[in-house]
């Protein structure tokens, strides 16, 4: 294993976690998907950069992505099935996933604790670097479990805001080939250093940028306020073109080509924000139904499939031309499989995250 491969092996981010959960093979094998998710979260801070806030971001992002995938199945299926169905899982694993949906913080402590008690039996052909990574992940999982367990009893424990997480998950997936966070992408789209230092932004862009920063920061009092972000985003795009009106499936490229080159990056980002908001709003009844069913609450039994259910929006070529996206190599992590039963939990040491 060379230095570049080793560096990739230790990377851990919200975007990387979403890419893992979106893997088609894993989506078809829910047990393997869940185990791979725990394995990925277990690497957080393995490079001695532990951050409680980022750990919670990973946990909430994973929880809401699993919920969104279940909701999307209902939105696209022509045949009804139980709202609390989480896929091809046996009873024990189904309980693990549902516990994670109901109470992600308590569930992740239990999962990471079980993960930290694994034993790895190395084979002769195994890469020593991968074996070392596996052992470090197991040790790290125990540290994370202790840390988040202490944090869960704190009065300052960050509350889960589903609107914030779902919209940001959807926005992150629109920039899946970038190593940057949405906030970093917005700053880069703002003409870089030159634009920041020498160009005075419009009042509408400043308000949009402030609204996005407020929305995306879970520590802010008004974070996760979808309607406020939608209002400011729309106002900025109307400022760029007074005839702008958002429509699902609109020709965004045509809209952007009518703008000066310096404005296209910011406008493109704003359009992706609106896409993410509208996808969230369209899916919210399904998200609520699945979550309520898992929590034993009443559901809307009259909610049927929707036409043209939201799909991940492909990035257009002009965005690549704007160089907003930075290609991130895919991680090829070790595959050392050994299932261990611990307190009725089955944890697979599947380190293919």
C-alpha cells in the first residue's frame, strides 16, 4: 500500500459516508450496509483529530440517509408494503437499524462498543497496513463510544434537526465528486480570493450566503429553517434575473448561460440549494410516515406513490467547467470479515468503507 492509498484509507467525512450508503450493492444488502456504516463511523478521529460535533454530524447524517432511502422506496413503489419495513434484514438486524432510527446517539454507543470488542484473525496474504488500520479502528471505536456516551448526558447535547440534515445530505450528494463541503463550495464559487477581497457582493447574495450559513450551522438558533433559506435563495436568483421562477426539472443550464461568467458559480450553487429544498419537501410526508411507523406512531395510510419521484440530480458539465468540483479518489479499504455476537448484536468487521 502506497502513501496515497494509506491516506485514503483513513479519510472520514459526511460526503464519504453518504457515498458509502449510496453504493448500489450495499443498498441491496441492508445488513452489510449497516455494518459498513458502523465501520466507517468507527474511523472518525483515528488520525487523532477527534471532534464531537463532527461525530454527531456523521451519526445524524447516516441516520437520516437510511430513513430517506426507506422513504424513497415508498414514494416510488407501486405496491404497498409496511411503512416500518427497512429492507432484507433478519429480526436481530432489523432491531438494530430501527433502534438507530429511533435514538441514534444511544444506538451508536452500543454499536461502537460492540465493534470495539471484535477480534481480527489476519491471513498471510493480508496487507500489514490494512491489518494495522483494522486494529486501530477497533481501538478508536471504544474511544468514540465513551466520548459520545459522556456527551449524551450533557445539557449542551446538540439536538437532531431532521430538516437541516436531510437538505444538507441531498446537497452533499449533488457534489459527490468534490472533496469540499457545501460551505467551502459556496466560498469558492464566490470568485475565490480575488472576489472576496476586491468585489463588493450584492445585498441579495450576502443575505443568501448568511441564510445558508445560518441554516447549515447546527449551533445557530435558527439553523434548519427551510422556508427562510428558500426565501433568501429565491430572492438572490430573482436579483440575477427578474423573470426567474423555480420549476422542477427547469433548464438550469439555459438560465446560467444568460449570466456573466463570474455569477454562474454562485447561481449554480443556489439552484442546487433550491433543488435540495424541494426534494426534501416532496419527500417529507414519506419521511414522516416511515419515522412514525418505526416509533409506533400513527401514519397516513392514504399516502401513495408519487409520479416522477425525486432522483439524485446529475451534475451538469458546465459545473465541471467552473472547476467547483475536485475529484476525490475512491477508497479501497481492507476486507476482513468476521462476525461476532455481542449482547444480541451482530457486528461484521466489514472495513470496505
